[in-house]
C-alpha cells in the first residue's frame, strides 16, 4: 500500500477560559480535541461524525494549522505542519483547503462569483495573467456544475446549493491535494444535499483528492466515506471501515447515532423510535465523566466503565474501538449493508 | 367546523425586481387534534404561508384570501385582536432556538412573562406553571435550571424551552417552523419523540413545517407538499409515503439518505435548484427539474382529487381520481 499523505498523531487542542471575575479568577481547561490519531491516503475519504461539541470542527482546523494544537503532530507528505511558521504554513495551504458549512455566510456578498473563486489565485499567484485567471475560474465553474456565464453574478443571485458549489470551486482552484469539508450539506435542503455529496465524490475520483468529510449525521457520510471516525467529547470512539461500520457498529455511541437517523417511512419510523435509547445531552466539557466518557448515556455500561478509561484498540478486522465491551456486544443492524 | 380553515390564500412581496408571488392560492383545513405537515424546499412559500395568517409578514408583503380560526378571519383582525389569539390560542416555534430567546433574560423571566400577560396569573402561579412545563419537556432539575440564561442551555435544551414556552398557554394550535433542522440528529430524534408524546396527551392541533419529509413520517396525520408557492400534492401520511402521485413528492422521498437500506453508489438528488419565484417557468413550475416532464407540461397542470380527498397537481393525475374544475382566478370553482 502507498504511503499515507496525511498522518495525524496524538493531536490535542485545549482551550483555556477564565471564570469568577477579578478576585476569584479561576482557569478552566476545555479539551476540545483529545488525542486523535489517523492516516489518510490520496484518493481516500475519512468521514468524521459526532454531535455538536464533539470537537470535529476543531480537529479540522488543527489539521490545517488554523488552530495551534497543544500536543501531537500533523505530518503532510512527510513534512511536519505542526512545526511550521506562519509563512511556511501559508504556502502549504495551496495543498490543503476547506469548505465551510454555511454556503451563504461564508461567501462575501459584495464579490461576484468569479472574484470569489479567483481570489486564492490572486493571493498566491499575484503575477498570473488576468486572462489566465479568468480561464481557470470559468473552468472551475464548469467542473462544479455552474454555468461560466454566471461569473459576474453575486451570491444572493444563487440558491444555497449553488453557493456551496461556488465554495467548492474556490477551494479547488489552487489544485489542493487535501480537501476538508466541514458539514458542507447540513445547511442545505435534503433534496439538494445529494447533489453536493455526489459532486464531491465525483471530484475526488477525478482529482485523486484526500478528503475529510465532517457531518453530524451518519447517513450523510455513508455514500462518500471509505472509513468513518466517530467522535465524542474530543475523542475517537470508533474508526471503522465503512462497510463494517454500517453493518455492525462496534461502539454503542455509533449505534445510537445510527438509530437517530429519521426514516422516510411512517411504519418503520415508529418501530425504530421504540428501539432508540440515546437520552440526555452530552455532559459539560468542563466536567468530563470519569472512566469511559460515554458511560452516563450508555445503556450497556457495567461497573468497569465508570472507573477505567477504555483505550482505542485495534480489533481483529483492523477497525478501532474504545469500548470495554466491544467483543461481547452485538450491535449489528438488521439490514445487510453493501459497500 | 375545522379549527383553522385557510382558503385561496396568496402572499405577494414588492421587491426592487418586481412583485414576487410567494404563496399562490392555498386552500386547506386543520381539524382539532390533527397534525399537519407542510413540506417543501427553501423558497416554496411554506414559512410565508404561516407567517401571513399570524400577521408576521415583512413590511413589503401583502396577503389576500381567508384564514378562519374558529370561524373568525385572522386576516381581517386588528393587531389587538390578533394579539389576543397569538400566544393564547395559536403559538409558534421558530427554527433557531438561539435567536428566538432573549439572551439577556433568564428563562424564568421569559416564561413567566407569557403566562402573566395572556392568562393574568400571579407571579408565584406563573412560576409554578413554567416549572411544570419545563418538566413536561424533560428539562432536568427544572426548579434550578429555570433561573439560568439561554447561553447556559445546549441547543437541544433551548429548543425544548421554546416548545415549553409555546405550550404555556395550552394553545389550540401550535405551529413549528423547522423545529429541529438546526439541531444534531440525536436531538432531532429526541424532539420528535417529545412532540409525538405531547400530541398523544393533548387535543392540540399541530402544524409542522419542514424541508425533510423523513422528519414528519412518524408524527404527521396529513401532509401538504408545496412547490413554488402552491400545493402540488396533499394526502394522508400513508398516501404520501406509500403511494406518492406527484413526481416532486417521489423525488423528495428518494433524496433522503437511508441507513436501513442497502446503499447504492449514487445518492438520489432532485436535479436543478429550488425555483426562482421571479422567473418561474411557464406551465408546471416543477417542469425544469422533473424527470418525467412531457410536452403538455408547458401548460398549467390540472388539479386532481382522489376518492379519499387527496390531491395532486400534475398531468399524471391521481389513481382513481377525477379532475377538479377551477375558476380562472386560481381558486377552486
């Protein structure tokens, strides 16, 4: 197997905040990302799934060097990004790009679609000929399914799905090798979401991109991922091959996320509801439960889970899970899942 | 008599680029204890429809038609009369629980205000009632949590607080506009469960507005599918999910990614984009995106009604249904 292009080792991000006012000033530590490891090959997609506050967006920003990690390393094609200074990192960003969640809010409303897409070119290649920039911009628009004659239109003249296409074109215009998509479809109509997912999948195949696709919904990442990492409170609960994960999740939290997905069928939906059990909210990040961080919401917990922290360990088929009871629990889904 | 009877309702906005018809001749009833889902994409008019009879349209908007609540036309009411109905008899929950709550006021204050104003309860009564409602929507430790401010609640809890506020005056009709869209799937599932529980306990009628058909599969009695300001299909929840007649409805159902099925390589998407109301195509407004469009679709599609009362506006008709004759104005003749 080829060497991975991205290697993330023990990555951790901690935010510090202060409470209590001047006299009783107290420092609080929030472990947003807490020891994440993974590798990614060219042409491969890692889905990252978890609830709000699970640290998935912070992980993305730390990988790109937009947030300085407190611990750990990010290796990109053998070079350590985490050790680079601002200017070196800036140059590397040509290869590492991100697409944001809210397609409308992330575009400058006073710039035309063409200017938005071309801006990275002006920034990195200020001497590029105007004609060449325009040609490349029009080409990008075609690639993402926009009409080149829409080049002079403003964001408000586009629908949400089209705005996300503009965002994707902008992030691809520098010909990056890694693309991180941070909830790229959750602000879109369900009817449009599939267009964007299919587009990203298509582009990845064509361009051989390494892709990290972040979502809070397991159903959304299924079609695009090769492997899926499930995060909870900054930690990886499970990292599994897609086929395995959707057939038989190893971690109770993965199982809970799967059961939360609504089914467009009245009878099946009612039956599925009876079967779901995830209650309560994620605990406050300032008061992390002892032992397994998921134990207070887990119906399968035993005494041990309240005391011992389960390590992320490798199972026989190569998948990773952080649960004491992974071997004995059978969380298989009743439906055969193909690739 | 239906609780709410909407007939031939139309909403128009004056914009710099011209008049925009956001809602175009909607007619429907909501009965007591019934849950009606209004489903459509951005720009389909589903929110404006509801905002119009709640008197909450933006300033450049105007509404025509009728919306009779227990026989009284909401559209003819003076603001003072409408205020008596809103909150007390009809309550509304919006999509974003963070922007709907006042960040400077404690939850306690925001909840007590509502009941003291509408029901004239004393402070202690109002507080007890508010705590009870928080308990009903399963906020843990409500006596303590009620003193907190919105930022101290998680997104899911805030939405539950919004539902509790909506329920405070025991309204006859609760309207929820995308109540769980901005939330995690796990919280969406919890909100769905909460709503279906409340529905069983009370006689309250419910209107749910959403772009995601799967979100209402379990809780709706009837569904209206809207496209470009019009109802393209209406029917019971079983009719819509198990025998959808309109190509757009079929597209909406197919576009939901499912985990309970073997997956295909390609996800199903409805091609194209939600319609631009300023430049609707002639004839059927869904024509450009419809994979089953024919030459006839360049003319306005007919309205069909099935035996059960279900309707579809498409040349394909409704199984065993008949054509509805319409007056040129757009309403039913």
